[in-house]
């Protein structure tokens, strides 16, 4: 019994022990399983993450050479910019000063020289920080890992940030980073990294960034500038010193403090570097000149060459004039700031500076910038070469090119096309138009009532005056006479490609245009007849100097020389005594013509003007149209920028010649109120000398102003003035009944003029009595002895000559 009972008790005790340990064993087994599974998964992932070529071979770094960028040069050969996927200039590690190397190492990977590709201390620290924050707030990428992600971006998708894709990306970076560490020295890795890293503003690598931000080589950077570059990899756009200088300086000083704590710089140098002012290079020094122009050129080159543009290092020679470009940027920005400052009246919108201050809080920029924008185009009217182009105020903030991509109403800058069409259809500058109120019936049964800017009327005005005073009602009447189709055809000849609907409002510039096309249209005036296509590229060469492409801009005959010269003369009046007299003519004394433009409610203001060798146009407005200010006018707001530009340009180049008058132009003195040839009866202040194309002079003399007619009041169908009806004469008074006087004798009445016959003798007047001769008072000298015979009297007859001898 006892043994049996003992065995039974032992079995029960064993079963009891097994029952009590079962939960713990289950947990242990589960943990062991997951740990083993995790370890197995990690090992399997690590072992297979780069299978089948999913990770690149680090051996390619031995011959690694980034794609070459294409380089742009100005018309005079000066370097402008680079075009490529990444702008980069390679530099050896020995040429990178220690202060620059240390700044990046301290900021990005302070244990760089002590790990083998992965900083495990930083890994666990980042994981702990992320757990505490509940999100990814800290990373652990080392310099080799960043290099792996940057160079092998096609194999390592750095855009994946979360989930399994993010884990896979990190594993690839770690795997490749360790392979890089195993193959190359620390200096080689750091050299590759500092030549590869993106530093904003289109710069890759420290040498390019040093040039673009500070205008000098990386070899010349001081502690403050080195820290500024090291501050950029974290967020190049957020800490861009050109856009956000205060934020960039704050980040720079943080880097300097890190360098001081790590012993890279001493306390004195750190304090001096923190106090060092932010001195950025001018755009001409940094290779950041004319960004809108460069982007316009890049689009054209991309359409022509595709990927070759970004890989083969082409040399592109452009039409840009660096000095004119700087003058255009300066003139436009100064005028925009003057408008925002209220120099031309109260300005109710946020200024560009206020916008930048708000953007410093981290808001994302958009193409529709809320501040006042502008565009400027200057070109050679003889060749179409674009010498300067500004598409906006801040390319970094908005890359939308308002000179080549924006559609804007041209307003009155379109009117010269209407008047040019009138000249082509036989109407001379003296053609008289009515500026009185007008109602135009519309096809939908409604009415359009255009108005002049001053809401008044100028009565009867010649075509010349209607243009230089920019009279809307006169222009609409002229356009209606010509017809919408005629004006649209003329606009096409002038190079406008945008839709122009056949409505009367197009005569006042209601149809939208591209600013660059509107400026190019005026080349037909400046060149006396030929409109040229704007071009930006002279030629493209490969690395061996072989010419790959030479664009051939077209020249389109648009006006005859006589028609163009008349338009130039009429548009000179806009500057001399018209809507631009104060802002242009009073300040720019060289031969020039142009036209102001203002759209409804002052949402767009323009001035397009030209000399014989340069045509330029200015547009100002908002991306989302709204009134700039009350009573906004192109002559007041836009024209001063044109004047400042032209004065700047012609301080450095010879004055432009005046336009020669073609032989087919004749002059006539006309009465400007009737458009007819002047007579002695026309009012003096109404008589002017006008130019005409031969054969288009007025057909007759003024028959309105005579000795018996009052000042004219009604125009006739030919544009002149019909003579006013003569007033009725009063009935003659009856002769008084008085006796006639006794008649004089017939031949005794003195007559004022002698009769010429007709049966009546002429009675000559009695000659006056002869006056007595006065005695001579001067002595009479005898003739000299040898003087010969005395002269014959004046009326003496010489004797006949003797007959010739036989």
C-alpha cells in the first residue's frame, strides 16, 4: 500500500507542478517564438534585401561622375547659368578646408570617424525619442547612409518614409553604407558626400553652393559661411538665406554652437562667427542671373534636345545682355516698391516685404502670389533678339513666368494695331472722328456703352489726337468703320496668337495676350514695317565646339515703310504730349514712341515703347486680377519703369538714331478740325502741318471756314466738316425819295484809273514843272594826260566799222 500510495502522491504532485507552470511556459514559448521569428525575419531581410540586384554595387563609385550640366552664356560670352538635373562642380577633399568638413561632420554625423556606416548609439537614441513623441521626430542617417541614398536614388527610393517601404529603404541604406565603409576610406566617403549633397537654390555640392550663395570658392569660406552651408541639408528650402535670412542666421548660429561644444572652434572664434553679418553674393556673382529668362530658354532647349540637354554638357549662346537684364530687374523692382510705398497714392494691399515676413512662418508658396507682380521684356526690333526678360519678382517664390506664360488684357496698348489697320485702309492721321457718346447694339439684344477714361467727350478729333490722348469712343468708332474682321486680321499680322473674339470691345484691348507677343508686335513700328519673332538662342554647341542648332527667327512684313513711319510719328505724340508726356517725354529726350495701357478698374497697367534699336514693354498687376489702386493708369505706374530702364541703358550706349522719313511721305497744311486743306479763312490755331502717304492727301480745300460761314459744327460722311447753311439775308430797304443831284460834266471828273479805250479818249495828267538844276559844288578835274580819249556818252552810237580789205 505504501509504495503505491507514494507513487500516486508523486504523480499528483507532478501534475500539480505542471499545471502551475503552464501559463509561464506558454508566455515564454510565445516570446521565444516571436524573438526567433523576428531574428529570422531580420536576418532573412538583411540577407536578401539586396538579392537580384535590388541594391547597387558600390564599385561604381570608383568611376562615379555626375551628369554634366549645360552652360548658358550671354551675347557677349559671359557665363549666365547652368541647366541640368543637378548643378554641381566637383572638388577634391584636399581643397575643402577643415572648417567646412568639420561643420558638416558635427551637424550630420558627429561620430563619423568612429563607426562603420551605422551609428548604433544614435539609432537607439532616435528610437527612444520617436517612442516618446509618438511619431518620427528624429532620424539616425549617417553620412554614408545619406551618400547611399543620394547617389543610388534610383535603387533606394528615399520618398518612402513609413511602413514596410520605409523599413526596406532604411535596410538598403544600411546595407549599402556598410559596403561603402568596407571599400573606401573616410576621406573618400566625405569627399563624395560633400560633392553630392543638395544645398538648395539649385546647388549640389559645397563648391557650387559656395559660389551661388557667397560668390567665392569653398576654399575661401570662413567659419560663419561654412556653418551656413552646413545648416542647409536639414531643410534647404526652409533655411534658404536669400528668402529667409533671419531664419537662416538663427540656424547658422546653432551650428556654430555645436562646433564650439565639439571643440572644432574655440570660444572666441565662435563668438566672432555668430556676430558675422550675412553677406550674400550679388546674382551676377553667384550665377543666379535672369532665372525667368534661363527657364524660358530651358523649355525651348528641352523641346529641341530632350535628355541630351541634361547629360551632354551643351554650350548655349543666348541673346541676353547682362547689363540690360540688370537694368530691367532694377527698374521694375524699384517702381513696384514705390507703388507699394504709396508714392503714387494710397496702396491697400500687402506688400512683397510683408508677404515675405508672413512666409517666414513656414507657409508654402504658390504660383498665385498675393503681392503686386510685374513683367518686363526688352528686345532688338531688327533681329528679335530678347535682351532682357523678367517674369516676376521672385523666382524662388513663384516660377510662373508672367512675360511668356501669363494671359493679360492689353488695354490701350492694343489701339496702335487698330490705327495701323486704319492707315492701311486709306485713312490718314488727319481723318476726323467723333468722340461723342456712343451706344453699340449687341447681338444678344443688349447694348454696350463704352466710355472714355475721363468720362467726358472731346468732340470731333483727328485720328492722331484720338491715339495720343487714348480716346476710347473715337477708337471704337474707328474700329466699327473698319470691322472686327479687319482688326483681327491686323492683330494676326502683328503676331498675336491668342483668341480674339469678334466683339467691338477688342478695339479697346479686351482680348487677352501674352506680354512677350504684345512687345514683339511693336517691333513692326520700330523697324519701319517688319515684325520679328522674339528669340533667345543664338546657337548651341556640343563639348567639341560643333554647332548643333542655330534658330532662324522669322521676319514678317506687316506694314509698308510709309505706314510704319506715320504710326511712329503718331506714337511719338503719345510721349511728347499724350498720356505718357509726364512720365516719359519729360524725362527721356531721345527719339521714341510708345503707348500706355490700362484695363477696366485698373487691374492691369502697361507701357510698351521703343527707339529705333530697342523695344521694351512693362506690365504690372496681380496674379488674380484686382484693382491695383484707385485711378491706376499705365502712364503713371508702368511708364516710369520703362523710362528708368531706357535712361540706364542709353547712359552706356550711343543714342538711337531717329527714323528716316520715307520718300513716299508728303506734307500738307490742313485744318485739323475738318481734315481738309487749310485756307486763309481757317482759324490759325486749327491749321497744322500733317504727313501723308503720297496720294492720300485731302481731296479739296476746307469749304467750311470761309469769309461768310461760322465755325463748323457738323461732320460730313468723309470725316471732314460740311459747310454750315448760310443765314437768310434781310429784305433790302426801300430807296429814300430825295431828288437826284445835278450830274457832273462828262469829261471833267477826275478818274482814279486811266481809261483803256472803249470809245473814250484817255486824258493824260499834266506833267509837273521841271525843277531847276542845282549848281555843282565839286571841282571838275581834267582828264589824265595818258588816259586815252574820253568815253562816249551812254546813248551815243558808235560809228560803223571800216569795210574789210580785199
